[in-house]
């Protein structure tokens, strides 16, 4: 869960997640949306992938990224459960 929070605290990574909410995108399309080097964008994508927030698939020479919501669903469930337990005391 630490990696999830680390991934979500960065505004660039949150922007990438918002972009992927609309549609799957190639690494190049994502990189073109930012004024930073492609290796920097790749770093952000790798952290998101490690956190389970995105998945990647290769199509020819391109890598496409997809938003994965399972980790967020589980985290929201954990937060809600934590809040319920805190209110019963």
C-alpha cells in the first residue's frame, strides 16, 4: 500500500491516471502531453505499473497503458472499513 500512496502523491502520476481514465494510450502519447523527457515519463509509468494502477501491453513497437482500478477498489474498501471501525469506538 505504501507504493500506492507514493504513486498517488505525485501530480504528474495523477495526471497520467486521469488521461488513462478516458482511454488506453501509448507511452509516446502520454509523453507528448508533458514537458519533460521521455525517460522521466517512463519512470512515472513504471511506478504506476509497480503500484498496480496501470498495466502495459506491447503492440508492435508501441507500449499501450491501461488504467487498472482493482487496487483502488481494494484501497477504498480498506478505508471504508477503517472508518466504520473508528466510528464504533
